[in-house]
C-alpha cells in the first residue's frame, strides 16, 4: 500500500526530507565555520593578540611575571597558548586554534542544550545563528581568551 500512496508513504517522505534537510544544514554550518572561523586564522595579529604572544614567547617560566607587569591574557589561557605554540610553532593560526576549538565545543554544547530546552529539531538553526554572529566570529578567531569565557 505504501507504493500507492498509503499512509506510510507520507512518513517515509517526511523522514527522508528530515534527513536531507539535516544534511544540508550540517553542510552549510561546515561552510560557515570554514569561511568565518578557519579562513581568518592566518591573518596578522592585532595589538592585543600581540600582547598574548609577548606574554608566552619566552616559555612557561616568565608567564606569571609578565602577567603581573601587563595583564594581557589570564595565566591559565597563557599556558594553553604556550602549549599550542610548543606543539605547532609560534604562528598566528596556531595561537588562534585554541579559540576555534573552544568555540566548536561551545557549539556542540549549545546544540544539545537547545534540543533539550527548546525542541529536538532546534539544534542546527540555533547553532547557525550563534556561529554566524559577528561577536562570536571575532571571539572564535582571536588569540585571546574570549572563546573560553
């Protein structure tokens, strides 16, 4: 009866449409993350980001002393940045990558939270609005602790 347009055909069509729309949403979210978060990673530092580099450039030891002299990045975040530069070198994209990862985790948590609090289908639209907002793009691509906060 399903092939003739019975009651089960509508359910199958809705499920297929739901899977297709979810896949399209995920592709668009991935494109937005690449465009807004990944592509700007290699741009040159701003003044405050240069302060983050100055705080960690001589290793783990001087971080607290430099923080007391010029409180640029909180010590815990400075240790995260220092670890990133030890693993990947002192490059702009390496120092911005912890912020991208923190904001990615935030998107996952926001997705789950919106599904629980709002509606099971609300996760992707909520995350799409979140990750495309100007202040979130700035926080995700900055070598500062904003994404962690």
